[in-house]
C-alpha cells in the first residue's frame, strides 16, 4: 500500500513532512509514504530543498494521494501541463488535500458539490471555485478528504491509516507521537476529528 505525498515547489514543510512521517510509522504493516514531486528537487516556502522520492507520475499507481499546500498553489492550478500529470481516480484511490491543496482538487473537478476544509489565507480562493469552505479541521466524503490548518495534517494521516489499516493502527501511531502526558487526549482528538468529519456528510 503506497501513498504519494504530492509536494510542489514552495511547499509547506508541516503538510508534507507530518503526513509522510506519521504514515511511515506503518511501514511494518505495509503502508508507506513517498514525497512525490514534479521536479527532482523542490524548495519549501522557507528555503528547505528536498529531493523527491518519487516522480509525479507515481500518483497513478499509488493507493493514496495526498496533495500538500504551499505558497505557489495558485501557480500550480494555473499550470495546465502540471495539472495534467495528476491523473487521479477516486473510485480506487483515497485522495486528500491539505490547506491550499484543496485548490488542486477543485481544479481537477474532485470537489464538485462537496464542501472542503482549507486554511484562512486560501479560503477566499477556494470559495472562488464555487466550493463551500467549512469552519472545521477535517472533512471527508467517500474517498476524498480535505484538512484545514497546518497541524490538521495529523488528521489527514489518521484518516489514511484508519482507512487502510484500521483504527487500532491509527491510535498506535498518534499515541506514540503525542506529547508526553497528553497521549490519550491527543489520540481521542484525532479520532474524533476524523469521525466527525466523515459523519457530518451522511
């Protein structure tokens, strides 16, 4: 089970690294995340250079695709050639987006009739795509999910792990990385955010 963490130039480190790091704690169970980039090397919004682990074309074979956010998200969605490389299939893939990554899902037509979560700065641009933005950290409908706020990337990872390996696996991962003394409350908050985000649509 492979996860493509799509990471564009100008990316937000928290989005790509938190999701991939949490998911990769499940390698022993066969779930593995790879930073997937449109070029061999991309530079974050804070100047951190990262070598991609997989090329963009990896998204077609991945079981899960997570679209990270960044300061160049609007440039990404305006680039027809780049967008054409994102051949996604929600009928067989879990697809998630973090913050301004929702703009990419909207550009791909994956949010038609579906509300989404995003960050405050991206909100007006997502709304301009005729997408209703929720005041919530996480929202999922079927195989598509969105998360709003950098630290909500833990909820996107929790959703992926729960869907692929079950709640116990997600609880183990979040419990391990939680601040000492706050393990149980951190686990319950993450599980509640994912459960509430999914139930709200039924």
